[in-house]
């Protein structure tokens, strides 16, 4: 049975901490594969650039990671809005019973689990792989991710700053080529 760690999120935009999280799961043998899973529409109604842009940026972020072990899935786009982790897991279990699923999350998400739709059922369908995040209680003997956020990156871009130390170079090139997260577009809308 293939162990797949699902790394879901807005990826608005994806950044180097997302890559580090995927590499941690693979390097520690917590998973055989990591699937980056951009949400179609955020469950808490956050404004996002178009899914096509976020998927393309995820593909670029995945490219330098171990070949064949990190991929981008469009499952939430296929399922349509609203994006709900439980619905996604139920769908994947039905479509791919050969997979052992895990959710790859940061400690900040553990603090929000009460606001998730039926998190208890999510935990029944997928193993939770949590890593530390600076500013949040550690989920155990795991490393802390650096304090990088997509919000911070969007603000830097809107302010004319260069967030090259926070974003994979190919993703930053894509953002610039498509003029995403400009001053007029700083809240993430297209």
C-alpha cells in the first residue's frame, strides 16, 4: 500500500516552507509520496488567485523535489466548491483504496481543528502528520518550520519588496510573469 501525505492548502503562493514540509515527510520515511493539493475554493472564504495559477505554481514548487515522489493533485478542483477535507478524503478512499492517506500539516492547523468540518472523521480517514510552526505549541519531537506565510509574501510583493528568500525562484518568476499579487491585487484576487 502506497503511503501518501496530502499537503493541502491555499498555496497563494506556495513557498519554501511548503517544500521543506514535503521534503521532511519523504526524508523521515513518514510517506512514500507527497501530493500538493491546492484548494479549489477556501472553506473560510479567503480570496485566492485563480486555481489555475496556484496549481501551476505548485507544479513549479514540486519540480526540484525528489522525482516521482512529489506531485500536484487537482482532486479538489475536480470535486468543485466548497473545498472540504473530509469530502476529499472520502473521495480518495473510494477512488484509490490502494492508498494509505495522511494529512501533512503545521502545528498552527492543530490549533484550528475545531473550526474544521468534522475533524474527528478526518482523523479516522487519514493519519495526521504534524510538524512544528514557530509561535504554536509543538506537536511533539518534530522540527519547527520557519515562520514563512503566503500572506507575508503577498504583502512583500504588493509593497514592491523582493521575497526571493521565501519563494522558490521558479514560482517567483511565474508570479512576476503573470503580474500576480501586485499593489492593486494585494488581497490575492485575480
